């Protein structure tokens, strides 16, 4: 075969491979787009919390006893988005999921727009597909602020690459305002604010040497940041008692919200973000060293600035994730707050990876292969030493799901753990021992991760689907009964996730009694109720008459309310408790 014919054949194979990968990506995306039609929150512990605070926050403020155990969430801007959506549609959940997904992909496309001109056509398409294929869209297609967070962050990255160097003060005011909005979406937005400040200092130390620009950046950024945060708070009718109210609230939430040890999360980040992170850092270091050797003035380039902002944001989020956990191994692999940076980091580092590819440096390819392998070794060690990898905690990391029936009742037949390890070892081997383009190797790996993690997610959803469907039907029945009765309503439930679903589904009318087994629940807890909806194995005394008995919910009423007695010793029964 002639060289020309061989080249055409290789190109045809590449196009076929790219087409197959595209089909796989679209199939995976279709799975999550289909979730838009679910009539109940899939992650009720968090989604339900956002819905309750957004729709019934005023009622809870006026009557805290309605649901005293509801999780305190900081997401004022997202609450406003939910409230706005209620004015436009009665189908709130589907629209919030669709809009969250659109915001997520819009953010990725904004980042892609900032780097596209620096990439060759094939590279540009490959890295764009890699970013789109990364399975974080699981949390974007949900009633969560994650998709909106990525959308705003993508705009910040685009503005940073375009304006940071030529228009420092304009960039600072815009970035400050948008970062303030990020904090009001999720407390993790504080990591982006910290990243901006560190970036400004690095810019000064590495070459700019102009303290006036540093001071101007920080002052203008801070002004935009505070104004944006306070305007969002005012729009939500939140009181402002000090200039840093929303910052303090977000910081407290960030510090106290962690439920993981640092080690397993850091290991997962090495797997998924180690290659672009190292590529960008090595490129900046090599260029800085060359300028220093030739005694020339060094300045960070626009792409380097955008890359550093994302990387520093990831590192700041990672650092805060480990606060209060002692750095121990045992914990949850909580990737939701971190994995959103991964596709953005790959895009901002894409041009640097392309440069190394064209240079053909063997040592660089070996180094890029070693980093994710080290991450896998760390994650495996953590999982074998008690770390928990639950399907709803992470997106990409769930590809390494390892069944443990002592912690979670899910034991799929597919060996996801072994397949995920095999996939990363294959990608590392291809990177170290072949000359194949990096974007193709890592795109193939990310697609494999997307397929595995999606399969785990589907297995988990299928395991709870029957109970969710039953709860949905019975919730409508309970609501219909409740609406016909004028007296007080109470819900007795033994877990917060179900409590969130019932409180939201019953439009914040019932008082939630979170009961745990083994603790007596005295009759005065239900003294104001004429209707009681029970979830779980709780039994009421003889003064209550069953109205409806389903598999998930039971509804009781009483014809005449007894006079409440403060000293009553009557209880719900042997399996009741107080929350």
C-alpha cells in the first residue's frame, strides 16, 4: 500500500473510532436526559433540601417546629432560580433538571471557546468530546446548583483568558461579581475567590512586578464580590447585618459540610485531573525557566492564567474538603464538589498537552502515564482500608464501585472495580509505550469511565425504583386525603430523605416528627394533629383510626381530638422515637 493510501486508511479508522465514541457519549447522555421526567427528587436528602428552602423558607422561618431537622443549606441564588421557575411552569422538577443540564454544557462550551483557537481541529474536537463525556452531568441533570455553578465558572474562565492581562481592573470587577454569585449558588465558590487572590500574587511574583496592579485587582475584585453577594441576598429578602455575612455563612457551611477524609478524594483527583494539572504546571515551569535563563521578562499567558485559576480553585476546594477529618483514610469518596472542575481543567490544559504531543517528548508521556496510576493505587488502598464509595457521592469515581453489603445494599454482577482499574492501566500503557495522540487515549478512557459509572448509577436507580414508584403513588393518595381535612397534619418518619420528600410533596403543611427506633414518642408530640401520615414501622395507639394503608405510607385520623396532657406517657409504640 502506498503511503498516501495508508494515511487515508488510518484517517478512516480514526473517524470511525471517533464516531463510535460519539455514539456512546450520546447514549450515556440520553440516560440522564431521560431522568428529567422523574416525578420525585432522585437525591432527596439534598434536592429536597433545596426545594424546601426555596419554596417554603418563609414558612420555616415563621414556624421552625414544622421541620426542625431540615438541613441548613447555603444557596440563595439557587433558591431564587427555583422560585423564578415556579412562576413559569407547574412542572418544576423536569424544568429545573433540563435548565441545570443546559447551564452545565453552556459552561463547558464557554471554556472551549476560550481555548479553541489555540488547538488543531482534531485536537479541539477530541478535547471537547472528552469534556462533554466526563460523567459529571449526572449531577447537572438534577435539582442541584452544580450545573449553574459550572455555567458561571465557565464564563469566569472565558473572561479571565480574554481580559485578565489587557484589562486587569475590568476583569477584576466582572470576576468579582460573578464569583460573588458563585458563592451564593454554592459555598464552594469561596474556593474560586481564594484562587483569584493567589493567582494575582503569583502573577506579581512570576514576572509582572507591579504592586499597583495587584492592589487594584484585589480591591476591585473584592468590591464586585461583596456587591454581587449582597445584591443576591437582598433579592432573596435576607437581612444583612455585616459586610461579610454571606461570606461567613458560606465559610461555615464549607468547613462543616465535609463528610470525607482527604486521602480518597485526593487520589480520585489524581486519576481524573492529574494529567492536565501536571501538563499545565510543567509547561509554565519550563517557559518560566527559559525566560529566566535568557534574562527576559516573564509574563503569564492568557491560557496559563485561565488554567491556573481552575487548578487553584480545585486545590482550594480539595483543601477545604479535608478540613475537620484529620487526613485519615477512612471516609466517603465525596467527588461532587470536586469533579466539576475536571472537564474544565482538561479544556484549559488542552493546548499545553497538544504542544507536548507535537514535541514528542518520551519523558513527558511516561510522566503523564504515572500520575493516574499513582492515583489508582491510592484510591484502591483507601477503599481496601474502609473508604466508602457510594453511587450518589461521586460521578466518575463511582466507576470504581466495590460492593460491600455491610455498608450499602447493592451488589451488581458486573466487576466494575476491576474493569475501571483495567481501563486506567490500559490508558497509562498506551500513553507511555505508544505515540498515539494524547486526546484520543484519554478520550477513550473517559468514555470507558462514563460507561462504567453510568452502569453503576443505573443499577443503583433500578434497586430503588420500585420503592420510589410506590412512594410516588401513595404520596398522591395521602395528599388527596390531607387536602380534604382542615385540622393539623403530622408526618412521622424515620429518615431525613423521606422526610424531605414528604414535606415538599405535601407542600409544607405537615409538622415533621423525625422518629428513630428505640425512643419513646409521647402523645403530646401529636396533640395538634388531626391527621398523621406514617412512613416506616411506627404504630399509633387506639385513638387513631386508619384511613389508608399502603406499602410505603399509612394515613390515620381521629374523630375527636383529646385534650393534650403534658404528663402523658402514651407513646407511638415499640418502634417509635423522637427526632
